[in-house]
C-alpha cells in the first residue's frame, strides 16, 4: 500500500478482544506507528487513522534536523 506521499507502507491488523491494533510501517525509514480502535470500526477507518498517524510522525521527524544543536539539559559525556 502507498500513503499520500507515494511511500510504500505495510499495514497489519490484530484483533484483541473487542479492539483492533493497527500498525503502519514506512518501508523506506522503518518507522512504525500503532493505533488501537474498536473492533466494530471498519478497516477503511483504521487504515485512514494509522496512515494519518504515520504521516504525522514522519512530518515531526523531518522537522528535527541533525545539524541542530542539542538543547537538552545535562552534560554530554
């Protein structure tokens, strides 16, 4: 499956009791996100929510630049 940005994404659904755990994995980066929804929710809704969360996480990671200084408190050893 491909997300909105033409990336290959693997989707997995696991039913646990009255809930479904949906995982979405971006093949290029190996980034994985999981959501949990009711078993009564349709596959399309779970897929849409998992892909939206994956897109959000990938956008957040692209904002963080590797050359930006580390501003966390503490000592670098």
